[in-house]
């Protein structure tokens, strides 16, 4: 193609984009400022482009926290005509996002139309299909009693992880990742993970990382200008089409192969009871029902009680224990008193371990795995706190700021589980689990499974290990309370030494290994 043709095509796209954005501005009623409430305050944008160049390229949750100092609890930006509302207050986030008109999701053209995430729970529009998904999930993992049915799987995978941690030469990430992935895949598909580098876990990691990129605000121009999806892949600037094709193969390969595994096992008569078998075994399943079951199951480990969030939370716990040995000692004293040193903790111990339960909450507060939560979309114009929230606005709750707010949690940078234990004359501080797993009708249906998994990992690791700072060449390696960037975050790389607390603890670890 000649340079003239390329330039002409680019100019046509630019002109169409400008006309599209002008149309969106008129539809949203941007007119005389005195005629209606104004958007919440925020950085001043450019004509047409809005705040495109103000959007952070990394550490979004930290930048939005800084904006709070300038613009207050609610601020806004507009990116290529799309209003984005950022909420930095726990009270305002709950008040807004618990209402039905805030229960929709933004539509991501790249993620849904091009990559194929349109069936995933996290991106389903609010409506009957979402309710059907949630009903399926609730029937299997929606209550503490339901989750207790999977007690042996949750406990055994956490217990088996201990020897892998003790013997690991490459840090703790792979053993933790395997244990959490194995737990979820056994619950959803009756699939037994037999090695650290299991293919399904590896592909699930890839798909989760890809989803995190897809949901970053302003990452793909096609989300703001949906007509660009019709461009051929060879068109200048349309490299996103090739990327989408590759990511689509990854995602659908994972969804189809894990489901087909269950169907094959059922045909052989040796399927392990799991989420999928609950809905398809001995039944005639329609094509739509098959799609719904397939994606509802996938949503448990890619966005429900998902694997990446679980790995992040356990990694945050390990970081905290390495940095705060006094907390570790208090937890171990409680475990020794309640559980003893002759067995490993079980889910049945939960109600008798208040300090461990407080640690679970402090871990989510101190390092929320999804710091901006899942974005909401408002389905009609709203006026909140005197500000206009236009129909179609993307609304984001900055959980990082909300859970690190010093007016709610004094000394927020300090890992202190005691803040969630009521003391004489004082109330426990606001429970992070009430917001850390989402809001209103879009709250995570896997919250009970996530809680159970994090509890058993917390209690099990502390029952047998001392987690200590590593000394290299005579220098103590000091870990820091720092996290990666993105939709889903985890602690920045750090080192921890896992040492058995005693000979009896090491014997327990090896006993589980031999079972």
C-alpha cells in the first residue's frame, strides 16, 4: 500500500472518530454549565481527547489516591467522550454502588467482541443471565455450609503445599500458585493437578493476566471507538486485531478443554463430583445451558474466587509475616492454644481462632488484590452529592485508598490485625470483607470460598513455619510494603525464609507429604 493510501486511511479514521466523539458529547448533554449539575471535579482535559493523557500508565490506584487530595472523595475524568467516576470514600462507594442503577458493567469491545470474554461473569451485563449465573454459583459455593462440602479439598491442598514450600529452591510463588489452582480446578472440574507447571494452571495465569490488561482504562482505542473493530488486521494501527485473535485462542482453549475434560470423564464413568457435574450429569443440556455452565465454572477460577487473587492474598500474608514477626508470634500462640502442635489446622477451627480471622481481614485491607475492584456502569443519569453522574459513566471504587484511609483505619500502612478485634470500650474497625469482594448485586459470589481458602492457608502456614527475613552475604534483605501495578496486584518480589518451627512441625509437614 502506498504512503498516500495509508495517510488517507488514517485521516478517514481520525475524522470518523472525531464525529463519533462529538455525537457522544451531544448525547450526554454537555451544554450550558448552569443548566444542569456538573460532573465531579478532576484534571482539566483537552478538546475531544478529554483526559486521555492524564490517565496513569501504571500504579493507577496510587495516582487516584493522590487525586483525592486535590479533588475530594469523588472525582472524574473524561477519556475520548467516556466519563469515568472515581470514588475514594467507603461510605460514598457503598451508597452509590449498592444501588441497582450502578449494577451494570462497562462494555469492553476489545475484551468482549474481539477476545471473547462476553460470557464471563465479571463482564456480563446486569439482567436475567447474570442472575442465572449467580444462582448456579450460589447453589454450589454461595454459603459457608456449601463451601464446607469442599473442606477436604481445601485443607488437603494447603497441607500438601507445606513440603513444597520447605523444599523449594525458587521461592514460594509456584507452590502457592499450584495449591490454590489445584483447589479451584478440583471444585469446578474435578481436575487433579499433578505438577507445578500444570498446563491448565499455566494457561489460566495467562488468561487472567490478559484480562487485567483488557480492563485497564484507556488501554485500547477500540473500546472508545468501537467501529475500529471492523478494521482489517493489516490496517495501520490495527495490531490489536492480531493480539485479540491470539488471546481469544488462549481463553477459549482453556474454557473448552477444562469442560471437555469433565465430559470425557463422565463418559468413562469416573468423573469426580464437581461444579460442572452438578449441572450436566444425567441431564439433557441445551446449547445455551452448556455455554452457561461452562462459563460459570470458568468464572470461579477466572474472576469468582479466582486463582490470581488467591495467590496475591497469600503472598501479601507472607510479606506481612516477614515484616511483622510480633504478629506471627501472637498468631502462633493462638494456634498452639486452640489447635495444639500435634495436628494441622482445619476449617472446623475457624470459630475458635479470632486472631487468625482478624489477620484474614487485615491481609485484604493491607494489600487488596484488585485495588480498583471491578468497574461498574450507571444505567441512567444520577445526581449524587450534588454531582452529575451521566448515564453510561464508568464508576470505579478505589479500594486501595478506601482500605488505607487513615480516617477509617489509623496508621493504615501498619499491618495490625488487632484493629478488627473489639477491645474494651472500642469497636472493631470497618470490616474490609464488606467491600473487598465487591458491591451490591455485583459482589463476588465466591466470597465464602475465598475466605475459607485464605483462612486455611493463614492458619496452616503459621502452624508449622517461621517466616523470616533472608540474610545474604551478611546483609538482611528488608522486604517493603510495595505492590505491582495493574488491575490485579501482588507484592513486588521479595524473599522469605521458611523454617519449621520445631522438629514436631517438620514431622507434620513430612507426614502430610507421605499421605
